[in-house]
C-alpha cells in the first residue's frame, strides 16, 4: 500500500485503553480493536446505518447524552465508555421495551435459538416482561409461495427495507403509519404476492427475528415420505454441501457431501440425486447455445444464470432484455424434468407417482417450481416441493439424525454415502455453480475448448472467481476476445444492464440475484454467532469449500461427464435436439411488477 493510500490514524480512548484507529471508523469498529463487542440490532455492515434501535448506546465524554456507536465516527482525542452500570441498564431498558411489544411465543417460534433479539435478551439477563397492555395484532401475510411476512414479530430495525432497496434495487418494502401502528410492508400495505417482490429472500436473510421467513414446505414432504404409493426422490443443489454443516455447529466452509447424502437416506427418500448433474447438463446445452450465438444465431451478450430471483427481476423490470437470456432451464428444473420422464421410464414408474423434492439455497426456487411452464403436459409440476437448507437442517434434527456432531467421535468413520445414478454423477464444474462466477467458469471450461477445437485445455479461470458485486474480464480464444462479466446483487445487475443498453460490448454475462451467488441465498443457514448474514468472510469460506470439492475431482468439465454422454445417447439424441429443447429449454415473457 502506498503512503498516499494509507488512512490517517488518530488517538482515542476506549474504556480507559488508549489506542489508534483509522480516521472515519465508527465507535463499534474502533471498539472491536480492543476486544470490546458493542451489541447491535438494526446495524448491518453491508447496509446503510440508520442508528434506529439505539441498542448500541455508549457514553462519550463531555457530550451530555448517550450516542449510537454504530453510526457515530471517532474523532481525535475521543474518550468512550462502553460498559458502565448506567449504559448496561440503558441498553437493557431498550431491549425490554422492544420485547414488551413482541410476541410471547419464543418456544414455538421458527427462529428460537438463532434469533438476534432473543440472544440479546439472554446476554443482558432479561428474565421478565415489565409492561402489560395492548400488543400488535396485525395481519400475517402468507400469500407468497416463497416469503412469509409476520409484522407482529417485526422490531422496525429496517434491515429488510435497506437490503431490498440498496442491494436488490427493488424497493418493495417501506414503513407505513406512525408510532404504535407503524408496519413494514409493500406499497399500500399490499400482500407480498400482490407486490413487486421478486422472492429472492434477502429480506429473510437479514431479518434479526421471525418477521420474515421462507414458506414452510416440510409438512408436505413428511406426508409424501409416509405415503407408500409415492416414490419420493430428492436432489440437492451444489451450494448445500458447503453450508449444511453450519446448522450442526461445524465451521463455515466444511464440505459435507457424504454425510448429507447419508442423512437424506435415513429420512426415507427412495433415491438421492445430485443437482450437479443438472448443472453439467445445463452447461452442455448452454455452451452449445452460446457458440451458436457467436455465429450470429441469436443476440449477444447472452445472459446466463440459475437464479430464479434474477429471472423474475428480468421479466418484471427489464423485459426488453429477455431475448438475451439463455433459454436453458435451471439445473433444478432440468433434473426434475428428467426424473419425471427419463428416470420414471427407466424404473417403470408412473411419473405421477414420482414425488420430486429439491433442496435449494434459495427461497425463490419455491416460486420457480410453481411456474406453469415447468410441468408435464397435464400440468403436473416437475418439482413437487422445494426445501431450503434451513428446512432440511430442521428435518434432519427432528428425525434425530446427527452425522455432524464432533465431540469424541472420529468423523472419518462417520457414515458417508454417494448419490444414486443415473442422475448422480457430476463434474467439478457442477459444484462451482453454487458461487458467483461458477456458472461462468463452468461455461468457459466447455466453450473455450470447443471454440479452440481442443487446442486450449484450460480448467481454472481465476479471473471470474469473485464475491464482489461486478467483475469483468476478457478471455482470448484463437485471436478472438470474449468479453465476459460476473454480476451478483440486483443493484449491480441494473448497472450492467444499463451498460448493455448503451451499447457496451459483452459476449457473456452471468447474473445472480443474491450477493455471493447461491452460497448467499435466502434459504441458507443463519450465520454463526459473531458473523452477520452475507459477511464477506462467510461467503468466501463457503465458496472455498466448493472450489475444494471441484479441485479434488477427476472430472472437471461438464461435457466430459460420462453420465451426460449416456443420457444423450440413450434419450436426448444431441445437445439442442428437438427432445432436448422440449425438456431442457424454456422461454420468458414480460410481466408487470405486481401491485403496479
């Protein structure tokens, strides 16, 4: 770092300790340097700072009043006290007032045990509710197939409003009313299903309580598993194997593929398949489509994605750009379509008796599964139920399976299992679909080899690996420069789409609705204590696990997967064939944002 880029260090005092911190730091950030954790509730490091809840109050010398540590920046010579008897009491009073207007159902609440408000109350020693009186009794919104809104559990921290506007640029949520009647809701206090919501679930991810949750589909899956007439199969998305262990106390970024498959078998699924197979299939079809577009058979740039939140956004807010979207279905829907056709035929089972469950990191996948185009000719959905990572963790715990506990157990001897065939073999390219840049890299691994007639044998494309918002790169093949971009978070997508509309040259762009891609999806585990949702370190650890799995595989390019070759030989014919188009491709259409 050059001298010009170094920030000025200024002296301050925190709890009697003299330290130097960077100019521009907040009191919360400065305190962390001396091992002092100031409690926060409305604060989120990736969002703007409202200083709304005041849980983080501290005493600054000569100010005469408490100040919000999350929003106040340090100045030279500042003297801060963070932990006096009076400050602790003030914070406790604030949390008690929030609790006294909160539902009294912690024992049956979905967030019990990982609710930030509950954790704060425990840390502060709050053991009773001091005030009786009228409490909120507002309408619970269950209209959406993906996101449930319960305003009775809302503490008005504003995180959901800020993530929807600042990160996703949707601006679907805002505060309505004043005082006791204040509620967070879509415009005109409409239901979520009658609003501009794209069902990405980022509001669920950042909510500190249970005011926003995914729609629970576990009971439907339990019922199917108990039905002797149903052949119940499950597929698991790439990102799940890198995150499911967090729900059992394992360190973020711990791969858990074998234990996850073993647990699914114990739950009673008749077969366990890998959505990575569908990812490999997507790449074979998509790279074929991309090469055709490079030859002038379709508009450039081509948009690639496996994110239903992005598709929802494209259809509603940028319909003129729809022709740029790849026609390939997502890996989930490709796999489900094959399970109700190819697999059912092989097994001699009526497709209507095959019940397909998908384990996804994304609440928007619940919406995707219900889209009318993803069905058999008679309207039967390809995907019967979608569970988030959090829902699966709960089901495994509820069943009493624990293949993750460390203790004195030798993890190397713990049960591990492998996916079933024919839809269980995958390359490393399928694994990296779970992180931003992964779909792009998987596509390049296949497309570059084909463009160069096999002369370029590159596997790793580090230039597109990133959890940053936007990354652009140029890949040169046979003297031709292929301009690519990787984008995550829809506020970033809006910027890149504006550049496309203005004529900036791109050939291939990967879009993901969620920051970090699927590893930061709206259905992923709530972060361990000490980390906030979408913490960059957390996202990188999860991504690193997927790259580790990829690097350890013999097969690392989708088109080299022998199970994919067999599928085309036995059933589909060739990439882009009439049968492949019917089962594996779709089209999108303009949809006005609901509520407009």
